[in-house]
């Protein structure tokens, strides 16, 4: 983690952001519950109620906030299934706990503070930034409140905030917490290691008896999936389009009616730079034509990039009126201007010229014919789909659909997760169907319809060895070679434990020793497996380890442990970041613990029936 901190602190901030997200979710409650009251209670802490209206509006506000955050629609039922209603109740109970404690000790917010809070309510100011009484009245009307009720709610909210600040403000973790975290995450390991490659090709064929035993011991690896043999009738507009012929007369009529589609005006790739006066523009043009500079360099002197002055590929109509004729009158690249425009004197640099072009009817014919055929096929698909729906309602099979409509008949053998000739949606439909069941059509993409019938269900089975012998032999060889390699690695580890060095073993056995350092607990090990990391941080220096790799086995020696420097400049920076980021978490936790202690002491009652009724009414 510490290595990631050194590069933008990504791991450090990763868990901090998660904490902040939790805090952010928890923060919805206290400001979002300023709503009208009700005498009916959905929950109570001590002597303080959570009203029906408080819960309803807080629940709706939470749903709306999540919809804005994630850009998806969330209905009340989904929100309840995800536990959002429980989270809202918990927040409202926390607020109620603080209100109950405030009432017990006689804490309240003075009128002046309430007035200031009302006047500073977001959205109640006019264009001049001053409190607007008419907007305030509309604000209250929309929420079913009167001024007295709203001010009461503001007083409660401000009182809760004051009490929370008294309880939690300034709470931080002790310095030892940051030091402990940095010590744990910042500690580094250095290793030396050698790869012992396995060689499956050197393993001889063991014969069918051994392979059969291996096959049976590893049956799940070779068992075929469940297959379903299906018959389907499908309607694909692209396929229909291939059967539709469009006459040249009709195509030419469309071509002439839409001729602008086939004509491309002359265009230029252009840059533009304005100047304070004519003399400056003339001087710039002279310097450019002398080869002393160019428009991009002149723009750079003003702090502009080439993107700032580029107009890209433009037609004549895309330019200022004054620039159209000068820029498009020339057939050569180069500088044009100065031209007087609303921006002042302007120089244009023509960097490329694309002449006008026109696609002839003969060149456009095939594409146009395909386009018209697809449009007619789409219309036909809608009509044929309606006919098919009527036939299916009368019990028609896929074969009968193909006989009576423009649908085509097909068959396939499909399995979950396997690519095939039919779309995944058709596979899903096959596995949602019973054998021989008549089902409605499904639409795959736009206007692609399938009616699917399952003709046979083929259960999973273990193929005979003869059918898959090559695969079984390859897997057996891999396993045997790996086992032999791991055994060799264990023997070499024993030599290391007896005092022989990795370098000596490598020289004797023709291995290559590699070294890696600055390995942290959240680091990456390249060719070595990630499950080696915890072993490295549990081992003592000099400890030899053996791990399985994709290529065979690795013999690893922990060569050094480097503790994190708690007195260095980096530690001071990280300690400050840690304290700043965790202070919010700690304050939130302290505030929650205080509210929970009040609830435990004075009791909590929740009317689940009423809560469920409220959620049901919002569906």
C-alpha cells in the first residue's frame, strides 16, 4: 500500500474514499428530513417520535439522491429490497436520539440562530442573492408546511447539529494509529528466486488405464454441459431485405430527391488567429511568408495551443461571411488575410484543400438499394410479427410459422455459456423453456424475432476416453510434470535449509537467479503468484519457500526486511493525510456511538407495519 501512496497514494485513498462514501450516504438524513409533521409515529427513541411524514420524505429523498448519483431508476420496492428503508430509519432514529437528549438537558437553538438558518436556506434567495419572501411561501406550500412548523423543524435540526458538534467535534485517532498502519503497510521485502520449469513433453504416455483413472478422478473437468436441441422460427430484417428488389426507377427518384446526401462541397482544413490591429496582422503575415514563424508558433506566444486556433475541416458556409470568398477563392495552401471580422483582423492558414465531390447514381445505387430494402423489410417485419403472434396464440409450432409467414426455420444445439450460431438471448430462452413448451416470441435487438421450441434435453455426461484422449493425456502430462517439478523444488529447499546458497544451486543446476526488492503487502510479484505475498510477510530473513507458478515451480529466498521509516519526511506527509482523512470517520463514529447509547438506554420502538404500508403506498 505504501508504494501506492508514493504514486498518488492510490491504495491509501482507496479505503479512505470508501469511508467517505459511507459517511456521505449517512449524511442524507439530517438535512433531508425537514418536512411536515404528523401525529402518527413510525418509530420512537425514548420520548421522541419519528413521524410518518419524516420517514416518507426521507425515504423519497434517499431514492431520488441515489437515482441522480447512479443515473438509474429505483422504485420503492427495489429500494426496500436493497435495505434503503432500514438505512433511512436508522438515520432518523439517530436524529431522534439526539433530539431526545437535547430535550432532556434543556438544549435548544435560540430564535436568532433559527432566523439566520431560515434566511440562508438554499434556494430561497432571489437573483440579487437576498432572501425572497415569495419564494419562501412557495417553498413551504410545496412541502405542506407553515412558517411556524418549518421553523420548529429548523430549530430541531440546528439543535441536533449543535449537540453532535459538542459530542464529536475534534475526535481523532491517536498518533499511534497512523504509525501502526504505516509500519504494517510500509514494510518492504526483498527476495531472490529461481524458476524451475516443468516439461510435460518429457513425460511418456502412461497408457489408457492410467488415463481412464485420471479422467474419472477429474470428472467435473471433462463432463459435457447440458445441451438443448431446439427448433426456432426467426424473422431478421437483414435477411428479408435480401429478398426485396427495388427498381432502378424508384432508386433514381430517391437519389434525385436526396441529391444533397451525395454531394460534398469543397472543404478546407483551416487555422485562424486574430490580431489587435491591421499592422500587427500584416507584420505576422510577412514573417510567416518569410519562413520565420507560423500561425501555431504565434498562437503559442499568447499561451494558446494549436487546438485553440484550429477550425478543423470546414465548408465555405462554416466560415465568417467576410472570410468565405478569400479562403475558398484560392486553390493553394498558405496564409490568407488579414481579413476584417468581428474578432478584428484575422489571418487564416489553409493547411489542406479537399475539392467538391459528387457520388454518381451508379456508385450510390447498391447502397441506396440496400437502404430502401432494409426500410421495407423493417415495415414487413412488423406486419409479419403480428401475424406470427396470432398464429402462436392458436398453437402454431415454429415449423408452421415458417410455412405461413416470412419467418425462416432453423435448428441448433445450445449450451449455457457456449458461443454458437444463435444469439445468447435465444440460448437463455431455450433454458427457460420446458421440453416441447409453446412460448411467446422474444425480440433480440431491433425487430429480430425468434420463436423457440425445445425438442430434446441432453443431460451432462462424461465422454468416453477415446473421444477426448488427447485432452486427457495433455492434462495428465501437465499434472505429472508439475508434481515432479514441485518435488524437485522441495529437495532444493531442503538443501537451502542445510546451508547451501541459492546462487550455488543455480550454478550447479543451470537455473537463473532473479532479485526483486521494495515488495509491499499490496504489491505485485510479476511472474510469481500473488499467494506468495502473505508467506513473505510471515517469514524470517533467509527462509526458503517453494511456490507453484504457471511455468512450474519457483524456489524463493527472503533476503531482507526493510522497516518503514516513521521519522522521515514521507511519514510526516502520510501521517497528516491519514489524520485529516480519518477525522471525519472518527467524528461520525463517535456521533453514532453516542446516539446508540441513548437508544440502548431509553429504548427504541419501530412500527414495522406502518413502515411497510408507507413503502407500499409509494410503489
